[in-house]
C-alpha cells in the first residue's frame, strides 16, 4: 500500500484542467534557436556546442569515393583548432568518415552523400556497441571516438547503400549479435569486421563513441541498413530537425540514446523499420560491469511514424536509465506508442519517466506496453513467468512512470503489461487520457498502477488483471458500456468500487 500511497500523492498534486491540443511537431516547426528546456529534472548539462568561424569546402571526386578528400579536410580543420567542413551540393559517394574534435561537417542544400556497401571501405575495425555489447566492427558511416565539439548539420542527405550490397548480404544470416562473436572474449578479440572469413556487423549511420558536445541538426538520413543515430557513452547531445526515412529497410532504429547523459531531441521526424526514439544502456553482465546509464533525455515536438515503438526503453537496460521526458509529440502508425521492454538476463531497467501531451493515432498493437519476459526463442525458460526467480543484478526493474494529457486515436489494446512476479512494474500514473481502442487492459505483475480521468472508447471494455496489487481506475468512463473484470490474485478498484 505504500507504493499506492506514493502514486496517489502524485495524483493529488496533478489535478489540473486538461485542454488537449494536437502538438506542433516535426522539422517544419523548428525555430532557429533552441528554446528554453523545461523538464522535471536538471537539464543544465544540455547546451549547444560552438564552432570556430573557419570554413573549408571539400573538393569532391566526380567519380568514385570522396572519402579521402572529406577525411583530409576534417583532419586539417581539427588540427587548426576547428571550424566547419562543407560538402557542396551534388551527388557524392564515400566510405566511412571520422569526425574529429572541433569540426562541424555541413551538408549543403542539395548535397547527397551516399555511402558504400563494401566492407573494405570501413577498415580497420573500430570500437562500437552493437545490441548492447562492445565490439570491434565497422562502426558507422559517420563515426567518432573520443572527440569533443563535433557536428553534422545542413539540409543535405546522407544515404545508406542498398540491401544487395556486400555487407548486408554477408550479415543477413545473423539475427542477433551473439551469433557473430563469442561474448566471453575480451573486447579487443570480439572482431566482426567481415575480413579474413570473419562475420560482419552492420554499421550504423551516425554513431559517436565516448564523445562530448555533439550537434546533429537539419539533415535527412535515407535508407540506413541498421540503427541510424546512436550516440554511445557520450555527454551533451543535441539532435534537432532531423528526418529519418528507413522504414522497410531492415532493423533500422531511428535514434538510440545509449549509455549517454544530457540529451535533447527536438523537431525530428522518424520513419523507421524498428524503434523510433529509444533509450538503451547495455546488456547483461557486460552492461552491468561497464555501468554507464542513460540519464537526462528530453524529447519534444517530434514525430514517430512507422516503427516498432514511439518512445522505447530497452531492451538493452543493464546500466539503467532515468530522467526521461517526452512532451508535445505526435505518433502515427507506430506498432506501439510507449514501449518498455527488458528480459530477466538483461539487468538494470528504467525509472522516472514523464510523458505529456502526446497525440498518437493508428497504433497497430498496444499504446502502453511493458514486456519483461520476452520470448523463449531468445531467452529460453527465462521467458516463462513462473517460477519466480531469485532477484540478482541481472533482474531488471521498471518503476515511476507518469503519463498525462494523451490522446490515443486507435490501437489494438490500450494497456498491456507483462512484468515479473519477482520484480513487478511499480508506481505508474496515467491521467487525462482520451483513448479509442479495440481492447482495454491486460496486466500481470504490477503494483500501484492508477488510471485517472480517462474516456475509453472500446468495443471490448474488459480488464484482465493477474498478480497485481493496488490497480485503480478513478473517474474512468467507458463510453456508456459496462466494464467486464477478470481478477486473479489481484486487487482492482474501479471508480471507487472494489
């Protein structure tokens, strides 16, 4: 009951008038300057990096790759103290580019930089993280390691290779990273570079590692082969006005904030083949040992289109993640709106998540999803709910979610929770919600879950609750239909009735 009291206190503190308006979101609304950031946590660590006034325009190769020309210009600019390297308008090709400290790479309006799909153009192998494990692989089309004050800006496009390229074809038989390498080996020996008969891991589009003060602004990313924008072990990241078009092109997450602190994402539009706005922090024993969480992430005025989830935590959760705030965003056609996922062997988890003023429509499956079991295909018997397992450092935990002022215009099920009997989902408040759904609620293993001030328009007003405590529906209207309840080993309060 203590957890229930905590969430009721939050409920009493938030009784404000609700006047929902569809947010203005996407690159077309982006102001020139970054507006003040207001969040339920300290955001003083987020600030826009500045670059020296020096500029240099790259003399691009009319035929073949311009990799050497671009890299030479970046290296020279960094050595001179920094500035902006400009890619002029035109159709260009390149292999892997490495950003260096003090340099902003600017893609002019009309510049289209298409990246090679040949493995040789991404050598030697570099340190990166793939699905939560540190590895030596191709890294990213645009990569950086240990740099400070770096940028990628402009109205140009960066384009990935087609799926018939060498690296994609060589990788296509590997479904998960463990199939490519022995995760018990030291990182330096986890080499997946596609050379000398070794397997290859697909490069991301943009993935700085161990970097500080990053600006990504205005660009469009087309046809990524794998995850698109993935800052790893970074601090102070600003991503604004970015468009990603990679739906139907593999497992193409839009933006993954991974073991990174102080991030602002605003006025973006992501059309992805996998999760859209995603927070991660490593996987299993590796991630727990490294111990670098993702903290202080603000996502605002942005759009999620096709993709597995709109706002996602996980499934790589080992070092934990907290202080996540999404507000004034739109979703249209994502498979799930708010998706929080982990597994028994993944560790960590997520907490202190705020979501406000989000309008979502055409959601294929669930609007609010928590899945901590996964499938037997990947984790075997650990995907079985029972028996409850002993709690250890690899037992994930999700708690403290506050969701207010949302409209869900069409989804298969509004709420779907599969947590763990040994580690229930804890302390969730959803209030001021207008929802149109086919099914209402299915929940197992949750404590202190409150839905307050909601209109639920559904053809099947059914709540199935199993192994839960202090689940409360307060001032919830089912559009004139009676609610059918299926309660097992649980307490469910509906509009002040037990």
